[in-house]
């Protein structure tokens, strides 16, 4: 009789301990979409923060994200400047602060696209030539163009900063003032 009580008591404790265990971790987030619905976008970069930095860019989807090409001028000769996609397509503020923070739907720390965790809007620095112009030829992996997915950059802003991105400082790489801003507008 006593062994039966011990068995019943042990079974009850085992059942209770199963109820008090920690819940399983949530399932991982679904992967970001990789297919763009748009075929092309344009970006007219306009001066901000009393600069003369401006230009015109094309954005085209590619196998890993988007390819950004075009020309930006008005930088200081041989200047290195940070270049990022920002969360809002609003360049209305004089200092382009209306564009918000870096585009970061995956909530990662700021970094470099070629090494470790980074915002989806982080790109390599631009380097001006002796005339203060940059022939932009940048790939932005992990994003789409059109379709409205969380990683869609259509309708967001591209920003050129006054300083080079150090790829370490949080949350924006110590890149300085926003000297040019343009909204990514789908054209087809």
C-alpha cells in the first residue's frame, strides 16, 4: 500500500513538474522575401543641411537585393562619405532628419554589409573623385524593390552623410550630418 502511494505521489510530482517547465522558445522569424515586384526605381538626390550635394540614381533588383547606380556630385574633392538607406521616404526637413533612422527591419546593430550583423540599409562609403563626384555602383543585399515586404526599400530614402561611416559606432556609424537625401520612387 505504501509503495502504491509513493508511485502515485511520484507520478503527481512528475506531472506537476511538466506543467511548470519554461515554454519552448518562439519559432524563428520567417525569412525575408527575396523577390521584388518592381523592375526599376529612380532617386533624385537633393541637397540637405546647406550643402550642394545632389545627383540622380537608378535602383534595379538583382539576384541578392538591389543594384544602385548613378552619379552624385557636390562633395569635397576626394571626400569619403557614408551612404545609407533610411526608414522613411521623407526628405522635407532642411537637415533630412525627416527620413528617420537607418532602414533596419531586422533590428540588427549598425555595421558593414561585408562583415557580420548590420542594418539592411547599411552600405559601403562613397569616395569622391578630384572634382567631388562619385560614380555610384553599389549593391544592397537582403532588400527588395516593391511588394511591401518588411525588407522593401521602395518609398524609403537614400542619404549621403558628411563623414565616412566608421562601421562601429551605434546606431549610425558616426557619419555626421545628412548632406543629401532622395526618395526611392518606383518607375516600373
